[in-house]
C-alpha cells in the first residue's frame, strides 16, 4: 500500500462525481472551467466552496483506517473510526477520528486506547474537471493555487491543537494516551516551532504528514528540529514510528508549583526503590 499521492485525490473526485454534482466539488470560473482551487493568477469573482469539506473528511478518514489496518498485524489491536471515549470527553458529538485500541468497540474506556489520531487531510493538488469529456486533469501543486490544504491551514491546526488540549485536561486517565495529528501537506516554519514545543510539553506527540511528495518539483521539510512535525516517505517509516509509540510508556504531567512544593514531591518520590516506582510516585503526587 502507498501513502497519500495524486492517485488518491483522483479516486476521491471520481468516486464523488458518481453521486455529487461538479458544482459541489469544484469552483466554477467565469469561462465555465471547473477547478478544485482558485489558481493564484485568477483575478475574477471568486466564491467559497464548503460542500467538499465533509466529503474529503470522510474519504481521508476511511483511507487512514485502511492504511492502519494494513500496517497493524497484531491480532489484539483494532483500528476504530469515529470512536467514543466518554471518560476523557470524547463523545458522540465530537468522536475521535481514528483510534487504535485493544477492544473492537465504538465506545471505549481510556485503558483500551493505544493511540488517538486526529485527521486533518484535504485535497493538496489543483484539479480541473472537463464536463464535456468527463475527465480529470491535475494542473498544479499547492504552491500554484490559493487554497490552504491540510497543515498549511492555520485554523485547522489550531482546532486540532485545541482538541488535543481538551483531551489532555479532561481526565488524568488521558495522560498515558499518545495524541497524533495526521495531515498530507507540510507544516509552516512558525507552526513547526509550536509543534516541537507541544511535543516536548507532552500535549501531543506530533504532526505526521503522510504525503511524501506534495510538490511537483522540489522537496519539502522532512522533520522539525525535535520531530514535532515529520513527513513519512514510505510504509516502513510510519510502521517504525507506530511501533516506537506502542513500545513507549509515556505519561503526561503538568502544573504550576512552587520550588518548595516540587522539592517535597521529589523527596517523597525518592523514597521508592527503583526508577519506575519513583516516577509513578512523582506523577501520582504531582497530579494529586
């Protein structure tokens, strides 16, 4: 199985055109052309296309679900789409896009959950639909059009960060669950610094782009300094990172305490007999 590429976007449009009109999927120019995005050189009247968002959201979530089902060979792990984890605030009104869990159920307990993925993927390239020949043609990468796909869209990134923070502060049971945001475009310089900080702080464990070649010419950032953002170029790379996540025993903790209080907590934790017990005692005390 391949990671995200132009062919996935062609499949999306061709599938949707079997039940949707071109006007629901493309912007229509003054001279009657149907385009996925407004080209940067386009100067005429433009409208905002919203009807495609839910369609590409559902398509990309299903694609990620299929990808992880292909990657995960453990019979005791399951890929769940639109999962609910009520104990940490993930309800039917705002379900988790993709969860890897030890139980094959839509409603899960925090202890059943191995990883939560928030999917922020979209159409990356620009496409033209020829209504006369019913044919689709790629006409440029994301640098040639006015659209802001996936990780290049700041409001989408901020929404994902907000959801991750909401999960983290909902219940101490969320402290051991890795949170990862999936996309298919590069992260800007400014957000790479923020992604590194969020990873270092433990709020989330990374922004992962599953699109190896989002540009037609040239290359994009492979990773940020502290790997808060990473671009995966093949199946082996993402399989390695997934296994690494499964093998880590992570705990999130945060708070504002005086040096005196912290010193007391450290002293009490130091009474335990080994590093693991010291760490668990510290976490229990700091979160108590």
